[in-house]
C-alpha cells in the first residue's frame, strides 16, 4: 500500500495508460496471495487499490478524460470479481462455505455449518444488559463458538456485556470510520492523501466485513476486527496503519519555510505556532 500510493502520486497527468499500468501492478501483487487461498487478504488489498485509483480518477489525477477512465475501471473491477468468484467455485471448500451462508447454517448445523449456526444461536440468546445466563448444547460461549475472540468478537461483546453495549460498540466503530475519512479528505499533500486513503480503506474494510460476518450477512472469513480481535500480528498491522494516518495528518498544516515567510522571522514563528495549534485541535 505504501509503495502503491507513491506510484499513484507519480502517475499524475500521464493519462489512461498510467491508470491501466497501476491496475496491472495491483493484479501482480494480488495473484500470489490468491494462489495461497487467503481470500480475506486479497479483498483487503483490492479494496485499498480500487478506492485509491477511483479517487485518483475522480480528482482527474491522470488527466481530463474522467468518463472513459471510470468505464475502464468499472470493467476491470467486474473482471476481478469474475476471477475471484471463479477461483472460489473451483474448490469444494469454497462452494461449501457459500452454501453454508446461503442456507443460514442449517444444511449441516453440527458439521461444516457449525460456526455460523452457533453464532446465530448465541446472538439470539444475548440479553439487553449484562452476561446472558443461557447455555447452548450444555456449554458456554467460550466452549461452543470457535473464534469467539477473533472472528466473532462482536458476538462476544453482545453475549458478555449485552445488546446495548454491542450496539454502542458498532456505533462507535461507524463514527471512527467516518472520522478517519473526514480527516483524510482534508489532507493537502497528494502522496499523503493517497497513503492515508489506502490505510483508511483497509481498516474500514476489516471493520465492516467483521461486523457483517458476525451477523451472518457475509460468509465466514478469516478477517479480524481491528483493535478488538485477539492476535498480535493483526494488532501491530492495525496500529501501523493508524500510525501512517496520524503521521501524515500531523504534518498537514505545517507552513514550509519560504522566502516570503523568512523575510519576517518573528511573524513566521508565530504563524507556524498557530498552524500547529490548529492542527492539534482539528485532530
């Protein structure tokens, strides 16, 4: 993502061919991960690439022929979706996961559909406040729902703290996502904007996908929910993405030294202090 944002920035004004080259570079980085059968990582990268290129086209970053570029980008996105779906349907495992999702975990509730089936059961068993006293299949949440601290951590909150706490958590996540993109939209530097946009997109994709999986609105995947799911590597990656966003933002309103500013050294120092203060309060 870091290098891709830089390549997008350097493609300014180079036309539709530059946009197509970026799409080829994105495909080259995604295909090896797809061969490893890590669909969640593929979706994260594709989301970051797609939103970054899309915003570059909207901002006429590659040139003025925006309509043609959007049509090409839409065609490439449909082609990517076809390739991913073909890859999923080429394996019995992928077909089984999709069938389990379509049938809401009822086709084989104590076999291949067990995880989704139990997630729905525990979600319905949660109360408004506090820990539910119910047991399912004679056991508690930690012994009957695989992935309760990773993929299904939202259900963990609903069952342990209650539905009100779970809904409040989801609202906080939505506000967090919106605030990230608002801050990104105010970034003035081109490279910093695309870098922050890619980082925000990856985080938002993980948040949204994780919530939808918990409510059985998407097939169960290996995606983690940033800052909530248990896991060291995923937590470090999420913190690194936030660090990139904050690193770009803290330099957004700094006034660079220029001949106009240096002519009045005292005025320049005061202007710089005011700019830093405004940056702090906006953050």
